[in-house]
């Protein structure tokens, strides 16, 4: 029989040990500053036994954990949230320490169809959510669309009238710079001029591009970056 009578919540143990308030203890734990038997534990509700060794990192701070915004290069067919693994973080963007708290309470911004790929944004920052969700129709996005088929004689003109700025990148690839673009609509617009969209990739949202992220990689938006 599993008896938890001798165990207590980690937050209570830390609050008694430091000492500090229970909320401050939770902040230490969620900030990845608390170790149990030498391993970082980030869940305030984790239970610990009297014999377990609990320590507070020497660099522990009670500064607020700032909300993060995550940029992901979503592979075609992938579930975006399932891509946010610590090991999938770009090696070129390690300025912010990864916390489990960073992948909770995320707002997904400007959805992509499952079969589309490219830049996908998650955020905990209400200011960015407001810009990309509430005001998303005013934010230009760049889509790269692979096509096959023969375009109608006035096809490019029609695309520019219906979708914003559209140009050829090569004989099998179109660039759409539009607001607000919907990948399903882009596919329909292509079909209307005799083309079949075989792949759709979002390269840019506002002023933020994928910046070298490989498919499946993600990074944090930096403080100086603006959509």
C-alpha cells in the first residue's frame, strides 16, 4: 500500500527550509532553482519524503519569470505544440534558460494548416497575443508556395488582385506577401488560375522571419525583436 503520510509538497518543504512564503517557494521551484537529491524539480506540487535532500541553488532569485514567445519552424504534418521539446531548441539561440513553465499557458498565433510548414508562433505575452491574434489581419505574412500546372494568361495579375503581392521565385514557386493570408485560401487562389499548390511554407510574420531555424527547431523571441 502506498502511504504518502510522510511526504509533503515540495513548495512547503522549500518554504520551511529557506524560510519564505509558499508563493515565493513556488517561484523558486518554477524557476528551476530547487534540486531534490541533486536533480532539478520544477513542479511545486511534487512530493518529497523526509529523507530526501532538498537544496536551493546559490544563484536563486525571486525575480518574476518573464513571459516568453516561441518561434517554431513547423514541419508539414506536425502538431506544433508537440515540437516544443528542450532538445529541439536551436543551438544558435541559447540566451534564455529553458524552463518547463515556458511551454505552459501558451497562446498559438496565426494558425497554419496541418500540411503547411514554416514559421509558427506561441506566446505567453498578452501584448504579442493582442497584436498577432486580435490585430492579426493587419500583419503581413510571407508564404512560399510550390506549384505545378500551367498558369492562366492573366494569372499573376489575378493573384495580385486577390491576394496582395504575388511574384514568381522560379518557374515552380510563388512568393505571396499578403495580409491576412490563409493557406487554404492561397491554395484556392492558385487553383483559380490553373495551378495546384503542392507545398506551402510561411517564411515571415511581420518583421520576424525563421532566421535559419531548421524544420522542427524552435527558439525564443529576443527582447529587441518586434513583429
